[in-house]
């Protein structure tokens, strides 16, 4: 395996920047997820690494080789596609063997590599079947096996689980994660599903509009989003974001809503808000950091329940605070119904605050 370095990558289509000066370093044996909504540039970035489309600018290194001008077959990478791309008339064995036959390896070497890959992926018993006789999960394993037999320097995976049903997707997440752990493979994995990125990757690159928004471990991205886009995209359910205005009330720093309610700030949060470029501040809060009360308590904001969504082990509720909705979570035994008046308490130690002008996070001390 090898380190992969993307340095100031650019891909333009006329005046449109599909990839806008993206730089990422992927260490040898690291699993990195490129994640973002449709059209964010993640698949284009992957295709640039694979050599399937030409660069408009920047450099790509795989190991110590600059591969900008190399054909895909010469980059020593293997791709796993969304639609598996298996040959329907070939057996599993022949599907796995095909890339090795193209490299004209001896028959004995081909058989040894195919059997080794089949053993790793637990598909030895499927070698004589054809793709139409396999389930979606089995076909995905064969697609992984076909990439594995090549012994590439890096694996590139383009939304490989998006065609599977929800239950099988969860199972295959575990399979791919174990595949990576066992082989210590360098993996670049494209997905629009931030849950896949959070559960599988060592690091995640969050993209929007062709721009890299944040690149860090999933835990760091979740805990310390750099801007409102990352805050609203990473996490399920998404972080609640409320535009407010900073001010004072009896000498104490507060955030005020146009709807008439206000939230007093702790001294630390008051210092953070003071760093904003304007009085406009965006308040962010995860569902797990909010407490719901059935009666007024000091510092809590009055609201009204909009919807209630029981999920079994946790209940989510959408609560109107004036004209904005926040998502809160409760224990399933807590009774709560739509249109019920409630009071929402914010945890001052876990507030996320963003500059209302730049959308960037206001740092803690």
C-alpha cells in the first residue's frame, strides 16, 4: 500500500469549478471518506485520482510517484464501483481472475491469488456461480475481491453500498471495515451518507461546492465543526442551527431572537461571541445536549412541540422556539405530544457558536 497526496487539485468545466483547489494527505494504510451532498465534487475528486478524467490543475502522488500523466492502468490502483461492474457471463472465479489474466500472470499465480482473496472475503463457496445467482452483498464481496487480487497501492471505492437495502448496507459496512483492518489497505471511499463516513473512516473529508470544508477524524469533525455547513451535514439528526443577534440584558451577554426570546450566555461563550465580525451569531446545538422541561426553569426557552418521532430506544421531538425548530431527544418513557408547551434548556458547555457573517465557528479559549 502507499500514501496518496492530493495537492491543490482543480477540475473545471468552463467557468465552473467542480473541484476547487483541494489538498488532502492520505497516509499509508489509512481509510479516508470523501463525503458531501450530490454535486459537491467528491466523485470528481475520486475520478481524478483514478485518472478517469484529466486534471485542470494540481498534482496527485501515489507513493513517491507523480501520476498526473499516467493512464489509469499504470497508477496501480483498484476501483470498486457502485454497480459492481461484474461480467455477467463469467463465474466468480473468472471475474476475480480477469484482471490478472490481463497482466498475463502465470496460471498458477492467478489461481493462488484468487483463492487467497476468496478466503479473505469468505466467498470460496461461490467461485463457480455467476453474478445473477448471487445476492447484492455477495456481488459486492466479489467486486471487492476483484480489486483485492490486484494487490494495488490504493483502493478507490465509489458509493459501493448505495444499491443495497438498509439492513445489508449495515452488514457490508462492517465487512468493508474489517477488510480494511485486516489488510491495512489505503482506501479512498466516496459516499453521500455521512453515517458511513463516521462509522468506517479514519478521517473524513467533508466537501461542498467543490471546496474541502473540513478534513479530520470523524470524532473531531462531529465535536468541532469548522463552519455551519459541516455542523448541519454531519450528525443524525442534524445539528439545530438558529440565527440570533448578540446583545446585553442588564449588563449580561445574551443572544436575542427576532421572535422575542433570549438566551443568557456564560462568560466563556460571551467571549466567543465578542470575536464575531458582526452582532449576528448562529447558535448550534446537538439534540443530545438539549433538555426538555414541562415547566419553566431559569435560563430555558419557552417553545411548543411540533412533531414526535419514537424510534424505539430514543424519541426525537421537533420543538418550535419562535419561528425556528430545534431537535431534541428524550428517553422513550417520557410522555410528550404535539402542540404541548415545553421549555428547552441549552448546555452552555456544549454550545456551538458561528459567526453570522462568515459562517465560521467561533473558537473556544
